[in-house]
């Protein structure tokens, strides 16, 4: 029977060839999407692993068994900025010839040398030295290789120093080994995505992307299922056994799925490099990172054809039980209301965890993902019942032939009607959940824009943090010559020093405790009303420690209290913060940043108030969530559109004979077009409303449980996107109308 099945699949005439070609193409597209999704997940891990060497010196970041070097290296690590781009700067100093060397470079740079990543090297060549290049004096010893770069666009520089320069630098540490453990498996690592973040990314990606893709593949393998049922029923009536039918069906499905799977691997290889250029983690991937391991390959290469064979066997259960049921078109049993139970169970699970949030990240992922997956499965299971209810309502209310035919056909077989739009319904659920969560988080944690002054004022914090009593841990001396150099830069409008406070005076901001303030000269504060003003008659005032950076709304209306110190005496007090007001020009900001980097080479890079908030952990996490949500929405809608097109085309092929007979009896082609449109549009609109509502409900329960936030309504762009998505879906259906005219000709009424 295997040979007979192969003959039917490969030499069964034009219709068999078309069915094989269409099914194989659909499976190829689905497998390609599945492989790209798996490769993207692997790429996130591979990219994260490239951050490993930045955690050198962190306990547990080096693989066991790695012998420490007898010649340690001094190292500091900091973050620089250039026009909103982050530059990772590593200063190193070897204490001997066997000092540990990071990946990507042949040796540690000596004093006066540096290695730069290709992207930073190109930037250094294109930007004037006072804006960037002068921050890294010396000669370029070479280029950092890909082994040390999380992304081809990474801006990284390794600067050589003498041990004496780094031994007393803030944050300097002796390194004896280079860390090799991925941050995704290292709980103490400070750079890279932590284990909890990796779990979140993989969980969300798996739930949001893999599920719709798998449904799409399942839809593709059921192409022309009704026509095959009729053919196999005829074979049963002439004497074929159920086992023989099963073998023939499995062979046919496996041939199509196998060919599609092979083509899917080819599509993956074709689109892997373009996908690497998509920065959905915030940075491009190295093409080699988007790879598949042996488990992925075997899972897809074996699982898709095997799943197709199983699906074909399940689809033919009616033929095996009673071929008369198929040949006489017995009406299948209508779906019952108990199909709503899984959807309700998913809502109940998410609701249970409101006020009972699990303590661990793994527990939270398990709790929330289980509930969301249950709701997704519940939508798929409840979809046919909702479709039947809507179709019966339409059939009762309408008097038009097209609506009556569509309503009765949908009510007769609502599973087939819902199958065509199931992918789009899941996409709407995932999109609504993601948008609801992101909109609320942006509203709750959004980065304030601040005033123009706040956005353009640079703050150099040299305090190295504060003690439990609020005193700065370090300070610097800023002589008048430094102030003069800064004021000479075109575009600099003012320079203000925040000195340490030997008086111990404190300020109250309404909290339970008073905070130790810094001291500032009223003369330097003049012209900076956005950040407060001096008390009348004061010469020196007490200001908040972080002054500009703590102006959450971009301005202070406070009047700072006078301090018992003269301006002359204040000049000898160390400085903990330097505030430089600019005209907002990017060139001016970068020139100031370069001048301060040369004056204080081992201190943190100065930032504007806007940059400080944009680079905070919350803001970066928020940006990552937004990027992830955008990827999920985009991919889900693409997958759903492909699934809808395949389902509609498959449905037309299945019903070419009934439609052909209707045309022979005088039904106009326009009426058939309206029937096809209504059969897809009615369940789509009905279940879409349920899916969107369920998505917002899932978002509300997740936000309330995880963060105690209330759901915020998304902006108009979300509704416009949904309307465009629905319009495109209807356009996909309309695009099949030429096919409807072609396949319902007089030849469609003949028997096989």
C-alpha cells in the first residue's frame, strides 16, 4: 500500500500534483518560520554568551578547572556615550607577560594603545577628535574580533594603561582569569541578560511565536482534507480496509510534508542572514549565532512529517468508521458549550494568582505562562462554538441568499469555518495582551521627557555612590582652570559645582528621613532656575545630592536654604558633582564629555538627565519589552495572514464541486463571492472581539498580580493596527476570488 500511496501522491493526475505543490509550499513556509523562530531563540542565547568576558572577576563566572594566570591584570569597566549610543570601555594593565587576555584580541594593549571594535573604529574615523576620538588617546593597536562582540554593531574599546594608573582607579580589580560562563547561567554576573531575563525572553517567545506557527503548519497539512475524505470513502466502499486507507493517507501526507520540510530548511538558510540584521534584542546578530542544534533539526525534520501523518489519520477517522457518512455528507455533531471551559479555566488560573504572586522567577513564568497558554488553547477550542452561535444568529436574521447560505454552511460545519481564521484570532489575542502590558508599563514607568534645559544639561557624578548616612564616597578637585576650559567650549552656557557638605546640613523632601545635601555657590546657580533658586541674601546654599538627576519632572521650584559658609571658603571644598549646561547641541555635549573624560579619565562618563533616565535599568527593560512586543505582534500577524490565505485556498479546493453545481443551477458568481467572504468574515469578527477582550483581560490579571498595576487603555495606533489587520485579512480573502471563478467552471461538476 505504500507504493500505491506514493503513486497516488506523485502520479495521481493534475489535481494531485496541485494539491502536493500547494500543501508542500504551505508546509515549507511554516517550517521556515518555525526554524527561524528556533534560530532566533538560539541567537538570543549565543548573543548573551558573548557578554561573558565582561564579567571577568565575578565569582562563578569562570568555568571550573581554569587555572588562574600567575600575572594578573588590572582592569576597570565603564560605559561611555556618544549621541545616545553606548560605548563599553575597558581599561586594562598587564602586570606580566602571562596576564589573561580577553577573546578577540591577540594580547593586552600596552600603555598608549587601544583595540576598538569595527563599528567603533569606523565611528572614530568619521567623527571629529574633540567630540569622541580624543577621549582615547594613543594609537590603535588593532581591531577586536567577533568572539568578543555581542553584535557586529557593538561599540567596545579596550584601552591599555600602566598598572600604576589603574591600581588606584575607582572600581579597579585584579583579574586572573577571563570569565567564560554565559550571563544566562550566572546569577552573579552584572553584564548581559541574567537567568531570569533569559527565562522571560524564551518563555514569551515560545508562547507567542511557536504556538501560532505550529497551528499554521497543522493547517497546511490539512489542505484539501475534504476532497481526500471523499476519495478515501470511495475506496472504502469498493473494499479497501481501514488499515489500508490509513497507510495510503499517511504516505500522501508524509510525502507532502516531507517535501515541504526540506524546502523549509532551504528557506531558513536563505533568510537566516537577513534575519540576523533585525535588531529585535536591540542589536544585530552575528549570522553564525542564528543556528540550529541537532535537537532542533531532528525535532523539525522528523516531527513535522510524523505530525502530518498523525493529523491525516485523525482527519480520516470518519472514513474508517463509516464511509457512508462522508459520501452522503452527514452533518457532523455541533460543538457544545463545554468548549468554553478551557478558556474560563485559563482566566481562573490567572485570577487566582492576583495577590498570590509566586516568589521565584521560575514560579512566576510557570504560573503566568500556563494561564496564558490555557487561554490560547481555550480560544482555539471555543472558536467553533462561537462560530456556530454567530452563524445561527446570522441565518435567523437575514433574508439575503448569500448570508443565508453562508450562515447555514457555517452552522453545519463551524470547525472548518473557524479553522481558517484560528491563526489570526491567536495573533489578536497575543497582540492585545502584549500591547496592554506594554501600554501600562510605559504609563507607570515611562521616561519623563523633562524640559529642554534638563535634556541638555550634563551631569558628571564623581561621588562613587553614597554611604548609608548619605555622604559621598569620593570627590574630586575642580580648579578654576578646568572651569575656564569648559566655559570656552562653544555652546556651554554655565558650569555649576556641587561640593561635598562638611556642615552636615540636611534637606527634607517629604519622606520620613532628611537627606544630606551638597553645597553650591549662588553665583554659579544663577541662570539655572529650572533646578531651584537661592534663598534671598544667601551666598552658598544646600542643594540635593543629585540635584539635576533627581528633577523627575525636569524642573525644581524649590528655594534652597542658605548654608553657613562663604563662597571663598567653598572653593576649597572637594566637588562631588559637576553640572554643565549646554545649548543642547550634540556636538557641544560630546565636546564637554570628551573634555571631562580627559580631565578625569577613570571617572564615570557625564550624562544628561534625559540620558540618565533612558539608560536606567527600568528604562532599558522597558525598551526591551517594547521591542519584544513589536516583534511578537509583527510575526504573529504575518503568520496569521499566511494561515488565512492557506485555509481559504484549501477550503475553495474542498468545495469546488458544490460551488460548481451552484453555478450550473444559476447562482451568480457574485453571490458565491459574498458567500466565501461572509464565511470567513463572520467568525473572524465574532471571535476577534472575544480574542481582543481575552487578551486585555489576561494583561489586566498579569499586571495586577505581577506589578499591582491597573490596565491602561492603549492608544489609537493599536486600534488602527487592528483595523488594518482585519482589512488586510478581508483583502486576503478577496484575493482568492479569481481562483473561485476558475475552479467553479463547468468542469468542476464532473465526478473523479
